[in-house]
C-alpha cells in the first residue's frame, strides 16, 4: 500500500518540451503536447522522476490537497492462483519485490489476476516502481510475462528495456564456460527453487 501525498506540477514558462519527463514516467502520467509538458494529477504517483530529470527545473513536486492510497487487496483473490502465478515467474508470493513501497509478489500477481496486462498498469495499481523506479522492474517483467502478457516497451521511453537472464534460462554453454571458475549455476537454481516453494507454515 502506498499513500500518494505529492503530485508533479509543470511551470510552462520554463518547460521547453524536451520530453525527458515523458520518457521517464513509470505510469505515463506526464505527456508533452504543443511543446509543453502536462501532468495528470489523477495518474501521478509522486515518484519525482520527471522533476529530478528536468533539465530546466520546470517541474516541482507539491503537496496534494487530496492524498490517496494505492494497493491491491490480495485477500479478494484465490491464493492458490496467486501462488501458481508467482511460482511460474520463479518468485515466492511473500517476496518483497519493491522495497521502496513494500510491494510483495502476491500483490503484483493479484493486480495481474484483476486485469492488469502491462508493467505500467501494475505500477498504477500497486505503487511498484514509484520509489527509486529502478530495482524492481525485472521481477515485475517476469510476472507480467508469466501471466501470459507480451512485453511492449515504449520505443521512445526510458522506463524499461527488457528482461535479464535468470538462473532458470542461463544458456548451457555459459554454465559450462564458467562452472570451472567458481560459479555454481545449477546449485543456485536448486536453492532458489526451494525458496520459491516455501510456505509460511513450513517456516515454523
């Protein structure tokens, strides 16, 4: 659950329409029209990417008169469906994927089960990627794909590029090349598979 207390406000006199803000927004809340940026307060999740990267300091984060919370109630979904989706992405449902906001894999899975199909939609529903906007993109992409959705990165944006190689899809030739140098890819994968399958009742 994230409480959004700020919003991006554009000073059009300073804005030069460079579109950097548009490229870095994780929820597409800001767009440039007629060479001026326009932020949609209803979509803005207060990540401050736009303000931090504006070369003309034309965007400021200001306090909202109407703060709101975002989050998905996991209890409204069949938890076995949530677990199955998380395991398909090689994630334990209780894993924290976004440390800035505290979003767990189970909440992302619930967002996807409720109809989200893109990373941006999941971010808007859960708040994931609206903190540092960097560290949590890879597990999010894995879950979006595990739910059967194709990934279509914005060709004009910097939000994300694509999935990285994991222990589960490491090419055999890479394993063979580096196994003799102290890397233990198969052992790592076996351990991670155990983590994915752990259930709370088994931890006691």
